[in-house]
C-alpha cells in the first residue's frame, strides 16, 4: 500500500513538472500571442490582425520589422506590454497587460517578439 502511494506521488510530481515546463516552451508563448495579441498584431506579428482596420488611427506595430523593433529596448517592449501604448508614448490602442499576464509571460512574449523581428534592439 505504501509503495503504491509513493509511485502515485511520483506520477503527480512528474505531471506537475511537465506542466511547468510547457509554460516555458515556444508552443505556449505562441498560444499566448495568438490569444492576446494576434487580433491586432496579426497571427504572424505583421500588424495585420482582423482588428487592425483602416478606421484604426494608428496601425499596430509590425513585430517582424527589424527597423521598427530595433528602436525599442527590451525594457521598452516589456513596458509597452505591461502598461500599454501610452507608457512608451504610443497609442492607447495598445492595451496594458500588466493585470492579465504574469511578469514571466510578458518576458517570454518579449523574447518571442525578438524572434519575430530577428533583432536585438538598442
Ligand atoms: C487592440 C489592439 C491591440 C492588441 C490586442 C495588442 N496590441 Fe500591441 N499595439 C497596438 C497598436 C495600435 C500599437 C501601435 C501604437 C503606436 O505605434 O502608437 C501597438 C504597439 C505595440 C508595441 C510597440 C510599442 C512601441 O513602443 O513601439 C508592442 C511591443 C506591442 N504592441 C506588443 C503587443 C503584445 C505582446 C500584445 C499581446 C499581449 C499586444 N501588443 C496586443 C494594438 C494592439
């Protein structure tokens, strides 16, 4: 009986570990991006999501543009996602995510954007 409980807790532990690992993986951050950002920034980050209509006074940033994204430091990107557009004197159409996403999620989104633009920033 004791042995059974022991192996059961190992299975539970392994499950918790693998669940934790998937949060850090590329797959999960793509899901985050698709869920929270793609409606404006587009599925591939090109600033062409279904919400980015001509009526929108400012276009969502094209995250694949190395020229544009190189103007931002990593801290700028984290700031813009956490506090929204106005935090980096950009449009308030860029919503704040500080209350919706954890710091770790925002940081992994920053890494994801750096992958999209293939640039390092200032
Ligand atoms: C409701 C539409 C919308 C959503 C949703 C949205 N954005 Fe934006 N985002 C914008 C717009 C519009 C801008 C451009 C603001 C400007 O240039 O004035 C922008 C700009 C940015 C910038 C650049 C800010 C700068 O200083 O140049 C980053 C980084 C960014 N968004 C990341 C994200 C991430 C990551 C998500 C998802 C967590 C997201 N955005 C969700 C509309 C949106």
